[in-house]
């Protein structure tokens, strides 16, 4: 008789290694055919079949005819292949994105279907009050679970995004960039609040992962996602995996030096890209002529409406961004650059000056090979990237 696995114990000790490997393959890669499971798991066809029988007996997987998400149209002998999917009983993955003035939460089942999303804005800077914003995030997670009538013990993992580099041991990697958080391990602090397993990651990295799994990076194994908000950051995906670097600081595009004699940046260096392209800097310049501009969205709206000062600021920002990206394109030769967050919504205004700056600094063949596109997920990218991290879609190497 096939042994029964109680729901929600699948990810705990005691489950056979073979069953766990098949389940984790489905969790990371989403719906798959049996042939794909054999290839991705490295197990024999017989081992996969035995594991699926055990999972099916526990109502943790279903199997039906139809294309898998990443192999649509494949057939076996002219017939549609049978696709295996994890059920809701296998658990829920959560993503949490903490920004300077926002918190976003997303929930998905282990079949990679997004179930619920919530967001709120704060009247304080999360940079300075980590404990308050983490408590706010915990409440938002509870509300999102309530939206889908789910209990916290159904959550198998949480991916948490914070606006600073995260080291391999889950610490803040550049203390001056987020001093209020410097003595925290964000994953531990949030995990203690919600009593769930948490992995923390840089918010730009999670946005890149979100676009790679669900958005403008689908089907592209080498891409850069540029987060253009209050600051500037980049997430880099190489050969289908996030590239974090030795200390977790890979992708800190905002701290590329454009002018070695320029003003001092919050990171301690001079003339950083963030001082020319970051939302704080752009608003400070724009308000010299238009003190009534409320935020970056208002600046973009004014530029689109023809305000010459605001339009010039965005044009110049695009050119400076292009210069910095040209060096990055020379180094890693990506297929696609995705522009996201608030300023990324103005890709129509940024693209031409960005392409000019790119052409002036990148090798011609690399510049011609890269496609610059707008984010498909916009403000959702970070939270959905957190979900992808919790799913194991990009395990840390």
C-alpha cells in the first residue's frame, strides 16, 4: 500500500529523499511533464513514478493532459503530454517587498499561481524604523492569508526584500546604505515575528527574479533589471540564476562613479549614478524650479505634459544611465535590460537618451544585442520575486 503523507508535512524531516526531490523540482519549476521531471530531478523514470504515486495518494499532486507553463505545445506521439502539478494542499509561498515608503505582500500556491496581493504605503521612512516596518509587513501578510482563507501553517517559506545588499550569511552587506538596519539580520528579525522560515534578499535582486519568472524577463536567461526609484539598483540574472557576487553587492549600479570629483554619495564615494538618476536627486533638482512637485510620479507627469525643466531632467537621467549601463553591458553582455520601479514607468522618455549613452560606452556588437524594455510587473516585481525565492526558483549557490 502506498504510504500516506499528511498535507503540510512534505517540507519537514521524515519524507523520503526521492519524494522530496520530485516535490522540490515541481515547487521550483512549476507544472512539468514526467519526462521533464526525470530530466530536472536527475532521478530515474521509475523513481519519479513511485514518488508521484506517493504524492498523489496524499492529494499533493494532480496530473492532467495539457501543456506545462514552460513547455507549451510539446506533445508525445502527436498527443498532448500529461502535466503534473502540486496542489494547494502542498502549501503556499509568500513574498514581502519593503521599500522606503511601501510594503507589498504576494502569495502563491506551489503551482506558481498568484493567489493574493496586498500593499500599503507608510508615512515614515522604512530606512530608519526597521522594527515598525517589519511589524507592518507581518500584519499585511496576515491580511493576505485571510483573503484566501489560509492559515499561517500553510506557508512553506517567505522571501523578504530589503533595499540594501544582503550577504551570503543573511546580513546587511553595506551598512552605511541602510544604517537603521545595520545590526539586524532581516531574515531572523522577520522570522521571529511571523514564526516562519524567511530568506532575505536585496530588493533589486528580487525584482529581477520576479521579472525572470513572471514578467518581462521570461524566456531570457541573461538579463539586467534596473530598479529606478528613490535610489538606483540592479538585479543580474546570468544563465538563469541571480548573480550576487562575493559579498552580495553585485548590481549596485547606483554607485557606479560617473564623476570622481562630484558630490559625496550616501555610500561614501563621489559622483555616483544615483546622484544623477535617483528619485531623491531628480526631485531635489526639479523643485528648484517647481516647488509644488509632490513626488517622482508628478515629475514624470510634468515631463510628459511638456514641462521643459522636468523633461530635460529625465532626458539627462536617461543619458547618464546609458553611460553606466554601457560598462555593465560590456562586462556581462545581457540579452535584455528591464527598466522598473517609478522612473522605469517613463521608459518612453528614457529609452532614446539611454540608447545614445549606451552606444557611446558599450562595444557596438554588445549594444546592438541588448534589448531595453519596460517592466511588465512594475511595483509588483519585488514581492513576486520574493515568492519566487520562497518557491526555490533560484536557490542560492
